[in-house]
C-alpha cells in the first residue's frame, strides 16, 4: 500500500512539472521543470508525448530531446505519431530528433507503412522528414512497403522516387509503372467526361469567382444549388492534378 501511495505521488509530481511546460510559463520556471523532468522514471515517459494541449508540446518536445536516445526508446511509437502533422508544436524538433536516432526507427516506420498506409498525411510526413534522408541500407529494409505504396494512389510517387534513387527499381521499370498510372487516370477522366458531357467546369469556376467578387453573401446558396456540378468537377480535377504531378515527376527523374 505504501508503495502504491508513493507511486501515485510521483506521478502527480511529474504531472505538476509537465504543467509548467506551457508557453505561458516564465522561461526560468520552464527550464527548471525541464531539468527536473530529466529524472523522470521510464514508466512515466509516456506522459511527455503530446501532453495536455498544444500549449505544452514545445516544452515537452524539448524535454524528450534532452532525455535523448536510448532513454526514450519505449515511447518511439508515440513520438512517431507526433509527426502526423509537421505543423503541430514540437513536431519539427521531434522529426529532427527521430532522424538522428537512425536505424532504431526502421521497425516503427515499417509498422506505420504496413498498418496505416491509408493515413495519407502521416505517411507523407514520414517520407518528408525521415525516409527521404535515409541511406540505401536503411531504405532496403522497407522496400516491400515502398513497393506496396508505389502501387497505391497516395504517396506513390514519393515511394517510386525512393525506389528509383536507391537503385531498387530501374528507370525502365518506373517508366512502365508511370505509364500504367497515366493510362488508368486517362480512362477515369474519359469515363467522367462521357458520363457528364453537360458539365463545364471552367464555366462553373468562372460563375463562382464572379459570385465571390460581386455577391459574396450568395456563396453558400450558390454552392448548395450547384452541389452536384461541384462534386463532378472535383472528381475531374483530382485526377487532372495527379497527372500534373506525374508530368513533374517524369520531367525531374525519368527524362535525363
């Protein structure tokens, strides 16, 4: 019983220190809290992963980075979740920290690519802040996951670029994959245009811009009245944007 009471008191002490990591805390007081949190017990480390609210995340990130690796090994999955959005407080610093850790991050990244490849934004940031900076030995360890993503519709070009850059795929293989993607998109666009020949997306865009300029109070009613036209035009513009991205990719990586 005494041990349990002491354990509760320790958790409460850690929690009170974490509450001093807020943006509003005077700098000296915050530094003192960060220094004291360097003695946090391993079983309490999870309390530092995006605690309380975003006001506290910068201070928590600084604390985690000060603790360093391998001290924070048990919370690496939580730290990887921290970069689901690079714009979150502390996420940039945590991203640099995870990149510096290097090889120990590979199994955690592999798990995300296997289990959460449908989380487009999270996978995007993992490419941006980690995989894009890995060496070939590291990349080879996730090549199966990269090949799978390269066959999907989100982050596929990032995966193909990595596979090409590190010599896992030859240029002619990537060219063939890219052509298949273009053929599929061209078919989808043709089907949309054939099914809705009456839809003029340029005309809709022009009408909407005029409403914005001349009668902004009617924007909501205009959208409601033309909801189906907007839906179809979005369905058309999305693959068109993908085609543009493919052309940029081709020009940058496949034409030299």
